[in-house]
């Protein structure tokens, strides 16, 4: 198992929700955390304090991923300056319940910019910064990415493309950088109009929400486990993608 002590990890969208838990999990395992956020100043500052109380190190960077080229410039400076940068976690995403017929070109572009273009540009910057050193990339996906349906149309398409980016970049960045994905299912109740809790859980074979401890365990495994794992997308969804 890799030791994360002293290694820096950039996690996009890490001031809130799942990203926050990933940041805390990595910090507990010794990593220095670069907390990216778009508009969550107070939450990001609170997370820095929480990580420091745990004895870890953290700093924040604010960048709007809906403008991926501008955001990449801001984040690129952080990436290039980090001497011990070890991992990139593309977690930030936009998730809107939207049918095919309701998807405008603006909504399509917004989902693609945040969910696909930004991870692509950050992956390029990360690989350039890492050079010949070892590194890891984890892309946060969704069970819908591997089994697309008609709901959440632009979100689903953008995540399916991110799944393809995960596999293609695993090939392109080998042998020094491993690239894997986590496809989540029912982890936290949606913060927007993503459906009520009962409708989310009913189709899940394991008949429950994931425990956040399970999210953290899988995340740390992909950060510290065998380097020989690359190009994999692991479902943490209670079997939702099977039905």
C-alpha cells in the first residue's frame, strides 16, 4: 500500500458533499489536500479548518469549471507549483434532471464543460506536471455512465464520455500514471431535483444507501492500492447498474 504522507492531492469540487468526504479521508491518511471549489467559499474555509484540526495540511483554490480553459489556467498554476503532487481527483460535476427534449444547447455545453472538458484539461496539466514520477487519477462517475438511460440526459452523456476518457487516458498515460474511476449510485440524497429518496432506493438490489465509510474505503484503496490497476471503473452502487 502506498503511503500518502506528504503527498498532495487535488480534488475538484471538494468543499461540499461527496468531495468533502473524499478530502477528509485522504487527509486522515496523511495527504496534503488542495481543495478546489467554484462558489463555496465558506464551506472550503471550514474544510481547511477541519483538516488542520486532524493534523493535516490543506489549502483552497477557487475556479469556475463552467469556463474550463480559464479554470485550467488557475488550477494549472497550483498543479505546476506542487512539488509533491501525487493525485488528481476529478469529482466536481453538474447534475440536472433533464429529458432529451428539454436539453438546450446551453445546458448541453454546461454539462460537457464541467463534467468532461475540465477533467480533460486538468488531466493534461497533471500528466505534464508529473513527468516521469508516479501518479494517480481518479474520475468520479455514475452508474448511469455505463448504462445510459433517457433521464438526466446531458449529465448521463457527459459522464459516459468521462468513462471513455478514463479508459483512453489510462492507456495514454501508462506506465507512470494510473487512471481509474468510481461509478457511484445512491450515496447521498440529491441536493436538487434528482428524485425522491424512495424512488432512488427502490431499484437498488442491496436495498439501501451506501455508507460513507464504504465510499472512503474504496477511494483510499484506489489511491494507495496496487499500481497495476488502471483503466478500471468500479461500481459502488449496490448493484444498481445491473437492473
